[in-house]
């Protein structure tokens, strides 16, 4: 059987790197598009053996340049997304216009699959520009390429994320931690490896399903996530429910920084639960349920936020009853 050629946009992020390893280990050839090959190629090259990966430098909106990449591709996967806007990287450009271009090219060159990464809970978050751009992007993708598969993951976490790592840093440094909406917002965090398993399953099994909600095996409130992280790094902190007007002022202040910890748009998103809507299929429905639990996975890399760092180890027995060391 001829190996499939996978064209990946956003391959330098946590999901992209895991996905490259997953595909190339299974004899898929991967072409990764990046804006700056000098900054990103050293990360991407280490994810696969020579001959299985090609790195192409291109501006994602240079349609004539990226068009050539579709000629030899069987699959296109779009992982590009932003959490806040800056300069030309607007929500509309990244989440709406760009995916529609990829879907159009996928249709034009008769690709077997186009997988687009969206986000969970965007139907309800009608006052969020992030959610609206994601939703409009989905609509355009399905209009341009009806066979596209759209994945809506909840929060994706791993050792390379900007979620658990940032929160553990803040929890380590701040004696008092603010809670937005009393920390009651619900999430279904999914580990990065579970998400890449889902993507691989869709491609390898030729599954076509317009929208799939991708969630982890447990539902956790924002407060419960923070409490679990505190236990893992052996810290005790005071939680302080922050009134919404003060939270908005705080978010406005954070927006002045190049990489804000919180924006007003993200604050609006936090009003809505990040759980399955029951309107679409889930990863369990297509035969690949998530198997990695939040505590167990974060425990593998949380040691750097504990007192003693890499030397703060404890022993436990793995599934084969062998004694190993972890944080």
C-alpha cells in the first residue's frame, strides 16, 4: 500500500510534534509548513527520521506557494490557532479565512482527508470573538470541503502545553490565586497523546464525520484543576473569588503585554462550560475513548515546579509491578 503524504500546518506546537511522531512511526510521510524555518526546524526535525519529514517555509496566506504543496498530498491537517489577537494575527484571519483556503485547496486537489482543529463549546460562547471566528471557520470549511472532519477538543494538556505549565508556575509564585466565576466552569481536559491518537485513527481508518467533540475521561471544574495541581506540586494556596468588574480591569491590564495571561475575550469564554454538547459525535462514539487521566499524566512532569525540582522524586510501581522513579 502506498504511504499517505500528510500536509500539516501548525506542526511545531505540542499537538503537531506529537502528531508528526505518531504518523512517521507508522510509515506516513509528513510535510510541515512553518513561517520561520530557522526558529522552528530544529524542533520539528527531531520528531522523525530522515526521509519521513520535509519542512517548508511559507507564509500561510501565500496561496500560490502553499498550493504546490497540495499536488502530492493525500491528507491536510490544520492545527493553527491563536488564543489572543496581535497585529495581523486576528481571530478572523487565523480561524476563519485561513481554514477556508485550506478546505478549498483540499477540494480542488481531491485530497482524501482534511482535518481541521477547532474548539469545544463555541456554539454557546456567542459573546466571544474567539468562538465566533472558530464557528464561522467551521462553516466555511464544510462549505468548501463537505468531507472535512472538524475536531472540537476541550483543553489539551501535556508537558509542552501553555495550560498546566503556566498555572503551576503561577501557583508556585502567588500566595493568593484569583478564581473567575467562582471556579465553577467545567472542563473535560484531554491529553495531547489522546488527541493525536484520535487524529491518526480518523486518517488510518478513513472515518468521515463532520464534527467530533474530543474530550478526556473526566469532568473537572476550574477550581478542581487548580486543587489537583497544588497537590501535585505540594503547595497550599488561598483561592480568592474575583468579582467580574475587577477581573475585567485585570484582563484589560494584561492585554498590554505581548503575551497576556488573560484577555477580556478569554474571560468571556470562561463563563461557559467546556463539556460535550451531546449534539455531535464524541471520540468515544468513533471507537477511540480517552484513556489518560489528568492527575496521572501531570504527575509525570510536575516535578520541576516542586521544591527540589528533579531531585524531588518518589517511588511507585508501574503496571508491571516494577519499581520506578517519578516526581
